[in-house]
C-alpha cells in the first residue's frame, strides 16, 4: 500500500454569522469567541416502505422529511460585543414566545476551499457558565430548519 501524508488541517478561523432580514434586506453579524462550531447534522428521517414482496426478506426504507435539528455551540462570553447582544436578544424573544427566524451561516473560514452552509433557524438558549479562575463561557442552543440552496451572505 503506498504511503500518503495527511491532508488534514487545523480547525482555525471557523466562523458563524447570523442574518436578520427586514424589508427584503439582510443584515449580518459575526458571532465571535466561538470555541466549538458543530455544523448541523440534518439527515432525513427513514420511512419504512416494507411490503410483502420486499426483496430478500429485508426491510426497505426511503428518505423522508428532514428533522428539525437541536444543536449547540460553546463560546466565550463577550457581554458587550454586538454578537452576544444579538444572541441575548434573540434568546429573549424565544423565551417570550415570539421567536424570530434568522439565517445562520456556518463556515470553515481559513480552510481552502471553505465550506459554507446557511440554514434558517432560531436561537433557543443562551446559557452562561463559569468556573473560578477560568474564562466565562456561554452555551448557545439553536433550532435549525431548512438549509438554504445558496449562501446569501456576500463574502468580501
């Protein structure tokens, strides 16, 4: 078997952006201080389509609807930064029963080529935590719906 060097790169410069749409214009805000950025894992549900003539006595499945994804990320708490203020506002709307759907973009930033995916979703939680002598952290919970067919944020 021929040898091959790894082509893995470090996870660095990953980015998350939130877009709010008003009057057909979207304003984007980058969320800073992120330490983990899991892209949503949105696989379709399996629908059982097994019937009496299914081949080989095997169940048959077909992809069904995409599930709503509950996901979360860990970030440093930057309470005066515009990104944290936006997350706090959006979580407050959700808690009050008036959630605001936003565009949420995940991208690998410095990787070449960068992977960019944009979803429609909302911020469900913003939960600060801390340990004595350590940095203050926040767990940000999100509900992710449909993936957008294009990435609407202009990259400059």
